[in-house]
C-alpha cells in the first residue's frame, strides 16, 4: 500500500481472529477462510490481528493483502499458547522505536517509565519515596488478591499460578484458561505495539526476551480482563475450555474497547521528554519510497537519498 494513512486507526479496529484447520486465500482486496463449514470472508483492513493456529495454510496473495491492510499476522501453536512468527505492522517510520530505545537505555528515563507502568495499575498515586522493590511488593499483593476475589466470586478453587509449556494438560482448568486468555491478550498488545512502530523486545519492567514490551503492556490489563474471563469460563464448564476462552476474550476485548485503551496507555507511559529525532518531521507512511536522514555524530540532520558528492560541490 502506497499511503498507510488511509487505513483505519488501530484504536478503531476489530481486535483479533483465531483460525485453525483452514485455508486462507485472497478475495478482492481482503481474504476468505475456507474450512468444512464453507467460505467466510474477512475484512482484513478493519482487523488488527490474525492468529494462525495448527492446520492452517495461507497463500502468498493472502499474506500480501493482510500486509497491505496493516493486519498483524501471528503464527501460533495449538490452543494459542506458543508463538512462532509474526508479520509486519502499520508504519514505516522508526520514530517511535528510536524514542523507545532512548528511554530503555537511559537509567533515569527507564525508571520513570517503570513507575508510570505500575502507577497505571493502581487507583491511588504511588508515593515518590517508594522504592521499586516496594512497588513490586504492592503489585504482587494486588494480583494475589485479584485471583482470590475471582475464586470467591465464581467458586472456582485457586491453588496458585502453574504453567508448564511442555505438559499443557498437567495444569488445572483455571490455569489453562488463564494461559489461553493471556495468549490472546499478548497477541492484541503485540499487534498494537508493532502497528505503532515500537519494538516488542525493548521492555522496561521485563527484559531479555523478544516479547518483553508485550508483557509490560499486557500486565496493565490482566486483573481487569483475563483473570475474570478465565475464572468465568471455568465456572461455566471445563468442556471445550480453550475455544470458549478465546471467544470470551474476543467479546470482552470488543465490549471493553481494549484497543482504544492500549494505544493511549502506551503513549502515556512513554510520554517522557527525550527530545526529537532527526526524522521527526518526515512522514514515511505517506510514501513508501521516502528515504530517511543519514546519521551524523554532530547531531545535525543529513538528508538521505541524495548524492553527497553533489552536496559537497555546492558547499564548496
């Protein structure tokens, strides 16, 4: 797509669609799913995330249609608990990524972002004198109480968080439901992060994994979203649990307007003045052929896509 500005904003898009055991083809400017039930057209320009589960085949033309429409594609494992690969997002600009890198690599700025991330989870302001360890302690209490409250409300027994990636069936139903719900949440946060031009790897609270920033953002919503979904699903039944959890996540993501929250929340936690980059005024999303500036140790903007020898002759 030449001009990405004609796509719907991420905050206004549908959240996610999980598919498995089907074939995906291009249809007009969108895609269509083919399975035993027949053909289902999908308006991918209004979809944020397509999660491809086991038994899925997709054509080159369909992937191109998804990419052109800014729909994030994630290849995941059975029950959506493994992440294998991802597609591209909705921006060609590295402006947000460079800003994120500056914040992440500066100790003072990073700590400020971390405090903002924790502050977003509490109704009352966090005192300035609290250390990071004390804040983490309060967060641990908040999450444990959320599990306990959900257990009391639904009558589902709770014996603590337990997840083994190598033995999915070994976990009790509520832990499997939590893992599945969190996987859906991670996918939505991942899609929003990439669509905005940030890196899923450059986390602030979490570090060291390629999805660290995804975990940072997803943790803002687990108490309000995935914990209630998981306990409600198990209280209803343990039959076809993972599929019901995915559908309930889809419904609550839509009902709560999760994408409308994720985008401004990311912008808020990273709203720390670090100065502007050299490419701040270049709209790369308007034209995919627009070159960026060249880096220079002086800090000055050096135009790219031009013959530097010609510039030297003009200066001379």
